[in-house]
């Protein structure tokens, strides 16, 4: 680095000397003394050194921010915020944009515009390495998710996953599987939701991210409970329990899954025992609905209704649909058929609205659409290859005909020359 700077500066000084000599050699009214000449050279050299050092410092700062990204994202964001990136262009601008987007996402700062990521999209999608392209697609998808544009988010994640064989960032690949799985769950594609979380769990486990591994496995357990597949859920619970014993923080993820598993598959006695042991815990909205469902199964409708009364579900979401479903079941078992019927009408309207909203987007068909796009690209490449081979064949044929014509013409000329000499 020192030799590189020295040679560059030496060349620059030589150019300055030539310019100054040229000015001094002309008949002008400006007289530049040797001392003035030295001062100019020294001034410019100081500016050059400061500029070179500033550039190196900026690059080093981005290197440090990237190293801290997964362990101390708040520090990474602080470093990136201290960098003046307004003059960045090309690859430097793309790198800064991607790092800044990564830091914001890891600090749970939801970005809904592409102002920051745009330089990375413009540069890396066409010119980046597989890892750079993959990261750009992932954070593009995250922004679409923050905007509520699930269709575009799914396509971004699919474009990212197309590169999975070439990328080295296993952690981000696992994050992508999880994010894509969340969208699959919205589409009622439970099998795909499970597959994505299983793939993510294996990646998390391979790189030593135990807590995220537990979280993905418990997501898969929830999926198997939805599919009423007790055997598969049992096998995953047997994997999760030892992991949670090693990492107690994993209990926060395993408990809701054990709750839904118990309510779905266990006997009334086991359900009662589980609920009694855990009723004093600080429960989430979803936990309360599962508790209410469990109390309904064991015939304790009073406790079930008390828990439901503590919940205010969001309108027209999966939560509101689950809430209505549980409450309808409790009301029917209590004999409150009129209330159950009225709530069922509301439930049917909410379900219809939710399904229409899904069908109004391309999200349900994103897989097929993406597969068709890939198939189309393959067909285009195949067609281009055939055209190329055909053109090469035609060109070769033209060359052969030309050569044969040339040889024939040459032989004829030799024959004529021989006849004339004879």
C-alpha cells in the first residue's frame, strides 16, 4: 500500500513540476519562485495524503461494520451512520447501501422505502457475486414485507433461493427460508411452511445458532399440529427438548408449541394437568386462545370464556379467525346456540373476506409464476443455443464452400498456366 501511494504521488509531483515548468517557460506576468513552487507541491501533497487516508478509513469502517453485523448490529449501524456516503458511486455506493440496509433490519428498524437499498439493487443484481446478489434480493424482500406487498416479497425471496447452491452466507439463507415460510403460512401452504422451517433449522444448527434452530423446529411442530400429524410432531419435540435443556432461552419458543400439541393430541386429564401447571404464566394472545381451547375440551367453559374476554383480536386476520373459531366452540358447548350462530356468521364473512384478499393477489400463484419464469428462461437459453449452433453451422458451411471454391479456382488457374507454358 505504501509503495502504491508513493508511486502515485511521485507521478503526480512530476506532473505538477511539468505544469509549473511550462508556466515558467512562457512569457507571462506571473513569476513563480522556487519557494512558491515548493509550497504548492507541499500543499497538494498534503491534500492527496488526506484524501487517500480518508478513503482507506472509510473502507476500513465498512469492513468493521460488516464484521460486527451479526454480533453487535447496533455498533455496526453507529459506524455506518458516521460515514459520509453522499459521494459514493458504483461498487462503493452499493456496498454501503447493502450494509446500511442489513444494519437497519438487524436493529428491528423497519424500512418501507428503497431509498437506502436502491444503489445495491442497481449494481449488485447485475454485477454482484452470488452472495451480494442473494443479500440484495433478501433485503429487497424484507422491504416489500414491511410495505405489506407479500407478492413482491415472495418473488424476491424466490430469486434469492435460486442462488442457494452458490452462496456462502448460511445464516442469511436460513433467514430467507424462515421469511418465505411465513408467507407460505399465510397462503395455507402448511407443508411448504414446514419444509422451509426444517431447512432453516438444519442450517442454524450447523452454524451453532441454537436459539434460532429451536425457533424453526417449533414452527415446524406447529405446522404438524395443524396437519394433525402427531408422529412427526413427536419426533421434532424429541429433538427440541435436549436443545432447550442446553439453552434455557429456547423455552419461550417451545412452550407455545407444547401447548398447542397438548390441546390437540393429549387426553383431557393430560390437558388439565398441563393447563393447571402453567396457568399463572404471562401468556400471549395466541397462548390465551390455546388455553381457552384446552379448557373447552375439558369442559371448563367458565375459564375458557374468561380468557377470551381478555383478548381483543385484530380484525380480518388469522388471529381473529382463530378467536372466533374457539369462541364458537365454547358457546355451542355452553348451549348458547343463538350467540354461536351469530358469531359463526361473522366468522364466515371474515373468512370469505380473507380468502378474497388472498385471491386478489398473485401470492397463491407465486410458486407457479416463478417456475414458469424459470422455465421460460431455460427455454430461451435453449433456443439461443440452438440458434448459435445453427449460425455456427451455417458459417462453417460458408467457409467450406468458400474454401472449395478457392481450391477449384486455384486448380483451374494452375491448369490454364500449365497449358499456356506447354
